[in-house]
C-alpha cells in the first residue's frame, strides 16, 4: 500500500491537533529563534556594511605608490647572476623619489572604465605661526582631479578645494590645527620644507574630517607648489584612485601594477587585518544565533517523540494494514515540517518587526553632536538563511522519532510484547 500524500498530511495534522499546547510552545521556540536570529544578524551585518562603507568613502580605493612590491635586482646581479663572488656594499644610484612619468601612467589609468585617478605629492613640512611650530603632512594636489577621488571637499567648513586653483600661494588646513595656532582664513603662515625652502602661504580654507590625526596633521597645497617646495619637479609619489564599483579594487589593482610596475594597493589589501576580524565576528555571530534555533528544535523533538510513544498502537495498526516504514516516517517528518514552516514564517514576520524597531533607535556616538540610527541590513538572503536553518533544524529534530516510528514491529505491539 502506498501512502496517499493528502492522507499522510491529514494523519499528521490530526496527531498534532491532539497536542495543541505542546505544539504551540514548540512553534513559539522557533518563532523566537528566527526573530532573534534576524534581529542580531541584521544589526551585525548592518554595522559591518556601514563600517566598510565609511572605510571605502574615507580612503582611496586603490593607491599607486612610488615603490615596488618586489625591489628590482641591481644591474650587477642581473649581469652576473651565477657569479662565484658576491659584491657587498653596493648602493643604488641616488635619484629623485617619485613615480617616473606619472602623467603617462595617470593617462593609462584614467582610460580604464569606471576609474577616476588623481596625482598627489606628499611630504613632511613645518608650519610656523606666531612663534608656534607644527609638523604636518603636505599634500600637493590638482583640485579638479582630487574632487573625484576624495571626500575632502565634502569636509570643508570654510572655502572649497577648488579655491587652490585660483590661489597658487594658498593653503588649506584642518580647523583643529588652525585653532591650535590661533589662525583663521585669510591669515598667513610660514611653511618650511625639508629642502630648506620657506614660503609664506595664505589660509584659504578649513576642513574638518572628525579624525584628529588628519585635522591636526594635514595641509593641502597645489601640486606644483609642493613639487617646488620638495624639490621634486614633475614628480608625484602617489596616484589615488576611486572606482564606480569599489569591490573590483583587487583585480583593477593587479592590472595596474602589472602595467605600470609600481605597487598598487587596494583598500582590501590595506585593510586585510580589519576584514579578517569582521569575518571572525560573523562566524561567532552565526554560531551563537544558530544555537538558538538548535535549542528551539528540541521542543519539536520532544513533541514528536511523545506522539510516537503515545501512538505506538496506532502505528502498529497502520503497518498491519499495509503502511510501510517510510510512509510512517513521512507522517512524522510532515509534522516537523509543519511546525518548522509555520514557526519560520511567523518568526520572519516577528524578526522584520524587531528590525524595524532597531532601525528607529537613535544613538549619539561619543565625540559627535549629531544622532545616528542603528545600521540595519535588509538583504533578503538573511531571511532565507534564518528560515532555511530553522526548517532544517525542525526536520532534523523530527527525523529521529520518525525513524523510531518506522522501526515499530506491529506484531509485538498488538500482542503486548512491548511496553
């Protein structure tokens, strides 16, 4: 005899209806498990996405620097690779640091689809005003190109980055640095470079990023002004890139490095330690929230095991009239699917409600004047993961008692040979 699917469903539902309270308690465990799974995972993944987005927005997606990933071999070693003698104390020829032919390399990079690039020359300098000295990192930039690869223009509180183009002797510094030196826009300061050159520059803008190291330690001037002060004419020591799709940074960096020779570092490579920490955090998070669902599935195991124990005589009668072991296993597996499926659906709705509540919570991080909402991840993939894992746990919990039901020997039961 083959079990008719509607008949098996009716038998399964009839048995569950006889234990409504226990079924509802088991289902409630699944509901709460799925709801907390979604609430915790959406909050953790939302904070991760927000952190990565802030990291992507505040730094170049790719940085090409004036160094090599693998330093080139010296000519004598290339010429006499198998020499019996080793020459020590050889020093490479002193030359001006920077990316050679940076304009040609910049043009090649700019021609790549979805890529924006700007040259930068950085170096150390000392700002002096009213007898106070402050060491800063001087950034020589091309304003119209820098606006496409940096958010510094959005951080301006006075003036704009493009004002440098109209003021060759202008400088833009952080507002915190200006406060420390008692300066404001329109004031003059003295900038001294390591080459010994000293120039008087006019403050034409102030920025505030929220990062103290940047606001107190960086200054922006025209690229040509920085080249003169640092003695690196027609040189840039960095090419900074922004991509339309920042997650392509690794492959684009590899392509650029293969073509231009200089080291091209993607934001993923620069942040490998941070990304590995986020990965470990996600593993811990999914382990903890999955354990909630595993614990909830024990309720299903308990309900179905109880049904099997109480319905042993009914099971024996079904087997005696032609039901096979797999038919009986299917009946109890259907019960697990029904409890797990209904619990997953209700839990998903409850989880979405919790996510909505969390998204409305406003907090004020230390050091900030504005409040922000908790970052929540709304991707459908986590809904599928939560519901799928809950259903899998429910079916697994139902499988053991279902096997036991299928292994019942009707003759022993009907004769009273077993308890």
